């Protein structure tokens, strides 16, 4: 097995509010970690089982979480500036005894926040002598913030299933939480393009049950075209988190001017324009807002070489109309 070590002292370091920048990967010089390679970054260890690339992103080490929690956690926090591409493999963290604030070393596990919710990664191995803990195998998770917590008191927030479906002229949105702590309220948001959001319902009181809760609202406004929904959670300290986004297909008999398919996509997608208008240009942006590909009108739009994740497609027609699509690349 090859090993790749990246030490904080070898990288560009800046200090601000006790946050230390361990490394920065520019878009022009992405960092690629091959499968099975052990990547070490000042106490954080990534061992991907599939190729993993970090681009246009930076990693900070600090002592305080950005994503709020009332649960106890170690004063060793790793935070990416933005979500990484989807990671498969194992995560390990080294720590000092002083980082644990009294937590038992035999009860430690790594927790991951993907900019939507906390995930308890479980523990595959730990060592009280060398002071490290290794997670179970992680499958297709974006890395955003990582820390160590007590296995019996996971960090809050466990979103359950989010669903939205048509019922005659309305759309019913339901969601479930697996755990709630110190949550003030929920709000339901709607979008036509997956980018700009408006509130459908707000100030829905949280149940704050340790076992979570089940919620449901009806969007009374008729939405014949494809539409997206997400849930916003606000805790008593004003911190926010969001559920996954769900899509409701266009109503039967409703035809969009421009249709993108398939979505999710693995290699190619197509665009089908209704009427006499034509597609002039198509641009693809990543989650950081960077343009990653552009095309003139073509039969197939190939994205096979891109990392898995969410992208924004912006198509411009010959009549200078603009269409936006949020796609998922597998």
C-alpha cells in the first residue's frame, strides 16, 4: 500500500480565530488520492477505496464546530471550505488526550457533517496508546466537517426520509427526523430550478423527541412543472441546517419547453427542445460556481470524466431564453 503524507508544516498556513489552514487545492492543481493510498493531513487520515479528488477547496483545523450541536465533541475539528466530491473509504483521526474533555477513549467515533446533517460513521478500530480512531467504511458521502464524539451521544440531526408527491392539484411534502435536539422550528422551501428558493410554510414547531418526529404539509399552490423541495431546520441558537432536496416531476400533460434527461446521469445527458427554438450554448457549473464544461448544440453532453456530485446546467436558446437544471452525476 502506498502512503502519502501531507503535513501542516509543509503547506500554506494561516491563523485566524485559532483556525489553521492545513492545505489548499486550487482548481488548476487538484489533489488526487488514488484508491488504497493513505493520505495524512495534520491528524486527519483519508484512505479512499475509489479515486478521490479535492479541487478548489481548502481544509482547516480548529477546535470549534461550525455546524452547531449541543452534544459533547472533541476539541479537534477539521472543516473543508466547501463540500468535497463524494468519498468512499475510511476516515481516521489522531487526537491528544486533552482534546477529549473527559470522553472515554473506548467510546469514540468519528462524526461527519455533509453541509446538510451529521452522520455517525461508526468505529472500525481505535487505539488508546497511539490515540487514533478509524471509522467504518464510508459510502458516497461528501466531506465537509469532521470531529470525534461519544458513540452513545451522537451529534444531533439525523434527517430521515424526505418525500414529496402530487395529490390532484396540490403537492404533499412529508419528512421524518430520526433525532431532534434543541430544534425550534422547520420550514418547507420550494424551487423551480434547484437554485433559488422560496418559503412554502414556516414556523412549524419541532417535537424535539429523542426518537425524532414525522411531519407533513400541503403546498396548496398549483405547480404543473417540475419542482424541487427541501426542509430548513432552525435551532434555538439560530443555527440552520437543510434536508436533502427531493424532486416532483411535471404533472401529466404538462410539457416543458426544454427537457433534460436522464437525471441522475452517469455518462451523457440529452436536451430535448419543444417547438421551433433551438439550443445555442450549454454550460456546466460545479457546486463552487466554477464553469467546468461548455458545449454548442450537440446530440449528447458527455460528463463521464467528472467527479460524482451535483452540478448546474445552464442552457441558452437561439431566442435567448435561459434554462437551468440541477443534475446529479454518479
